[in-house]
């Protein structure tokens, strides 16, 4: 039977999902989002610009196009109950409901849930709803801490004492921000990586590990962003990991699914590989952005088959991934993330991207072309046998795009940067 798939969301992650759905032999894609992503619109039979965080608006569109399944991309619609509303309307959503999505949307719930269910790799933490008490804890704690708002911040809310700021700066950050609740966690030292998995009916099907680069500038300098780019290897693990490290991370994710058996959709585990093995940085309830753009282009299994197996209560197929490496690099407006300047015309398209894949994110499609907004503009992804070859493909696409009004982290996937990760882990393991 042919499926009508509704995709909710309009970023680079959703463009990657749209490509995977459009590649299916038996699926028709419709999409809706708050912004009109020209890449998604070019793949979809219909695209409706609406408030993607409004459950009623999304359900109305799903019913209008007679959607048989839906995929919800971003985290905010999950928090607002879009997945719940679709399920209630009889449109199976391959995404967790708002209660289960709290594994991402409420970091205090996340830590307490992991502790309650004895999930391994959970760092020491405390939750505070009083800023003064949180500041006192920072003064009293013997060591460095990660400071995390409990709610959603688009990947930009975390401050790490001893890395991004001093203890005094962290306390001032809390006083200036006035968050309702914050989580203070022991600082984890090592190399971060992400594993994303398809989950439904108690099954967990992991994908290759990815390393994201959150910091704005080369050399891991500057403020956190939504993610400047990422890379994966031709193997499930990354070069600074071994097979046991990857297996340990997947075991942690499996423990989460065992504790949350009704979870469906994508579970994203972000880990810190420490000298003691993987520790949990956080969990997200959807594909990562940019990590989806590493994983989905090498997925050889039909994406829609995974979604429909989940809906029908069948065992999830074992996904097959091409044994190729990927490097993703974002182009962002000048000044991003602190003072982004919009309105630059984007000159790259799929024809001029060369061998790279092009994924649009937050852009403004006008009659005379595509322009930047104040968020990440587009990503280019190289796919090749090695990380260095994939990096060269992505870099060539950025060269074609030009740099006027745009900025990228050119160091992502470079051999010296990858080697520095390997050396860092070797040093930690030898200590």
C-alpha cells in the first residue's frame, strides 16, 4: 500500500528526512512548517506554512492530505503535544508523545528518570528552582559543573565551568537568565559523540556514531550554537572510539527503552567518552540537527519501511548503512549566534554544490532567490570512503557558495582535528 507521509518541521534535519521519504518507492510526501524550506517544498506533493507547534493546525493539515503516517522533526512540537494530537486523530506519529518527550524537554525529569531506573552512565547532579541556592551549590561544589536550564534552549543554554566560563560567570549567567529550574551536573571530561536510534515496540535500531561541533568558531572557541557541523566514519564507531565504546553507548540507550517501553520515534543519545567509558550528556527525543544529515544519507534501508513497521507493530527492520564516512558543515549568517545579520542572498544550489549534498535550513525564499535569516542557513554534506575525502567534498561546496555574509567552521572533519580527538582520548586513557 502506498503511504502518505506528513513531515512536520522546516529545518536542515527535516530536509534530510524529506530526502529519505522521497526516496521511498511507495510514499507521497507532504510537509508543514512555520518556515517554507525550499528544499523540502521541492520534494513534497504539498507544503503548508503554518504554526508547527499548534497541534490543531497540524492535525487539520494531516487530515486534509489524508496522511497515513507522520514524522515530527523538531523538539518544540513534541513538547506542545503535536505527536499526541496526531495519534488521537488516527494519524500514526513516528515520534514520542509529550510525556515521553520529557526525556529531552525537561532535563530535571531526564536525570531523575535515569536515576530512578538505574540507567548506567548518569553523572552526579542536583536540581534547583532557587537561583541563590544554585549559586551557593556552585561555591560549595568541589570541582567543575555543567549548568543546564531544565527546559528547551535550542542547544544554546548550557555553560560549562572550567571550559566556557568561570564559576563567577556561571553564577552571573543564572542571575541574569532567571530560569525557573536548573540542573547542575558534574563536568564530564572526554570526547562527545552521539548515537541516534530508531525505536518502537520495544525495539532499538542504532545508527553510526556522529560527533557534533557546538562551538561557534574554529578550534572549539566561542559560544554554543545549534551545531556548526558534524562527521561520522565508515564504521559504527568514530576514530577516537573502539567497538566496545559504541556497544556500551547502545546498551545505555537500550536501558532507557526498557524503562520506557511505549517510546516510539527516534531516540538520540549524546555521550561523553571518558576514561571510564561513555557517560550521558543528555537524551533528545528526535534526530539531531546536524546529525541527521550524517546518518540519513548513508541509510540504505527504506526509511518509510521503518516507520510503517513501527505503526503496524512489526519488528523494526535492521537498518543497513553504507560503509561510508560523512562530513557536514553549516553555513551561518555573519554574527551568528550572538548578533546574526540576515538578508544575504544564497547563491549555492544543488547544481553548484558539486558532489556534496545540500540541505536548506532557516532561509527566506523570495521571488528573486533565497536569502539568509538570523539562524543557520544551509548545510553541505560530503559522503565518501574516508572522513578526509568527505571533508574535501563538503569544503569544495562551501567554496562554491562563497563567503559574503556567511561564515562556516572550516576545521570540521580536517585530519588534524580528527587526530586531536584520537590523541585526547589516548591521553585520558593513559592517565
